[in-house]
C-alpha cells in the first residue's frame, strides 16, 4: 500500500537471503479502519497475492477435502465446541456442555455490529463457554454479510440494521434446537445485535428471553444510516443528554468540573426532565397518557411471557428513552434494567466484562423453560 516501512522490511529480508518481490497495491488504509463497519475488503491486494502464487507455483493443485458436517472443534474444560454450517451458507460455533443438560433453554449470540461472531473483546467466546459451564448450550454465529457468512447475492456486506437478518436468527435457532433438543431460546446481542435480538423476539415464537446490551436503536427506517445514528447518539452522550443515567455522585462530579455559568442551565434542564418524568408517570397512572410503539411492543412481549433484560453502561443514550417510553407499561414482571459502571460502549475494561458476565450468567440460568410461548405478532410495522 506504499507504506514507508515496507522498503525497510524488503531490504532486511533480502540481506537474509530471501528473494523479495514487491508490488504497490491499494487497500491497507481502507481495511484498517477503527470501526470494522467502515472497513473495506482489499480485493485488489488479495487478487495480487493470488496472481503471485499462481505465477510461481503453477503446477500446485490444492487438496480437495471432504466436507465434514459438525466436526468437533475443541474440548475445553468440560465443554465441546463444533463448527456448524447452516441456512444460506451461514457459519457458527455451537458450545455444548460435555454432560448433556436436560434443560430446554439455549442461547443465541448475535453479531455486535460488523464484528464477527467472537464479539467485541472476544466476549461472546467467553460468555458462551461460561454458559456451557452452567449447562446452557449456545450458538454464536455470523449473520449473512458479516464475518465468515457471505452476503446473499445482490446484497451488500455489513448490513447491520436489516430485518432480513431475522431469517438468519431463525436458522440459528433451528440449528441449535436440532443439535441440543432445546425448545426455548435466549437471544443476546450488543448494540446492533441488541436491535436484531429485539426485532427477532417480536416475530419468533420460540424466544423465551432477550438480553439487550447497550442497545442504541429499537427501530430502524430506510432514512437511517449507521453513520448518522452513531453521530447523533454520541453527540447526545457527549452533550450530557444521558446525564440522568449517571449515579448521583457522578452527576455532582460532572457539574463540579464545569464552570458555574455552564452548570446552571444544565441543572435547570435536568430539573425540567425530572418534572416531565413525574408528570408522565402520574398521567400514565390515571390512564391519560398515550402509549408508544416501544411500550406496545414490550407489553406484547410480556403477554407472550418473554423476559427482557436490558444492560447499559452508565451514560448510554438509549437508557433515558427506554425509561421514558415504558412509563405506561403496567406489567413489568420479567423486565429488568441493570447498569454496569465505569465502562465504554463495548465493555473494553476487563472489570466491566466480569460484571457483565455475572449479570448474564445470573439471568440465563433463571430463564424458565416451562410452558409454551404464545404466538408472536405476525406484523412488523404496527
């Protein structure tokens, strides 16, 4: 890619007796984006490497391996893991307790943005194995167009908020059910994965619980783009739009760090928001407040006995929206909001990953498998 360090490397290899050929091909900068959603596959570089190999080794024939469905991948601390290929060339890993559990609940890990199935900070691997250690099998997989699952013909890669991916979730559920005998399922996702977990739960009858981690959007429209939503949400976060989500000590510290002239309007704004919340609660109690789409969908999940766990890092923008809209929901059984302090959006600090794991383990083993889930709502646009 024309980087200056390449010449030094080639010179060092040549001095060591290595035959070196060089070619300048674009693509490295576009590939190594900070956000994998923005990364571009360096097809020109891959093609150049392929040409180099063919020119120098024209007589080599790649071995043809017989496909082995569901091969054993690893045995780790009492856990079996296997590669699964299913649906429209979807790829995933099933984690199984070595001693097959008699439980009926399995977990489905859904991609975090454009990250492949290991999850950000490799958390999905960690959590899936922790689940299996507690007797809960799981599948972590790549939706079409992400990771090792190719995009469908005519579709672009990295389509994160795409309801067509719900069919991929259905296929993952069916695969895990066939492998384990599970009949009830927990859908788990962070950020865009939380969106897909929520939308899938509204349509898939066998879903028994959803764990939404730092969900940013519950709904998506054709006018939305990932770039615009990311910019809007983090402007809200940096501008103090999620101030209410902070604990009292953090709020006071944030105010003390600002000049007094800046703190007064912030406090006034927060007092108004608090008053509005109290008014909304009173109106809802009297039956005078019109519910929202989100409130109706959560009420529908409650009627179907689908448990909902929302986990937020303190200060996440969507927390205030969720609490505002769910004021009108009378039946909060099976619904829980948990906060993880001192973390970022993707839980980079190890201590926050430990905290999150404890919450998820506590919740997944508590998911009831008894009874039959009620029918999911067939419409997506109510």
